[in-house]
């Protein structure tokens, strides 16, 4: 019979550096290593709106669920192309409503969705 020696790995969390603070022009700032800044920036960009709570029947409320699905689709397409919200809104010819659309809080009109779709297709070289 073979004997296996098990080595236990400790579940160690990455060691976080003590933050360094700086006050500049009356504003308090935190100094981060560039790699940590990039990690946090990417993590923040992973956010997507949550689906609404299901109804007692188990189904999602249709209008709210559709708004979230549209928001996720727009977010994913925009991120894939490396566009900021500001850039996509400018290319689509819409204003600050893109932020509310991507959060699933605004149910855009068909013409607005068409503008966003055209801008995304043009940005990826398809139109």
C-alpha cells in the first residue's frame, strides 16, 4: 500500500501594502503601485447590473429583466471594443443617458438602442 504525504497549503491572502496618503490641493489621495491600480481598474470594470428579484411564480419581471439584459449586452460590447461610456455616447450621438442604460435603470427607446447598435458596429469595423 502506498502512503501519500499530504502537504497543507495555507490559504493566504495576498499581502496588502500599507496605503500611503498624500494631500494635494486640499484633497486627500492614496498612492498605489501601478499594478494594483490596474488590478482595481479591471475589477471595477467587471461590474454588471443585477437581475431583479424573481416574482413568486419564479419568473422575472419582464420589463426590468429586459432592461438588465440590454444593459449587460451594451456593457459587454463596449468593453470588448475598449470604449469608454463617454466615447460610446459621443459616437452614438446620445447624452449622459448611457450611464443609466448600462445600470439597467433606464429603458431606452428603440431609436436610442439603434443609435448605440450602429455606433458599436461602426467601432468594430462592421458598418
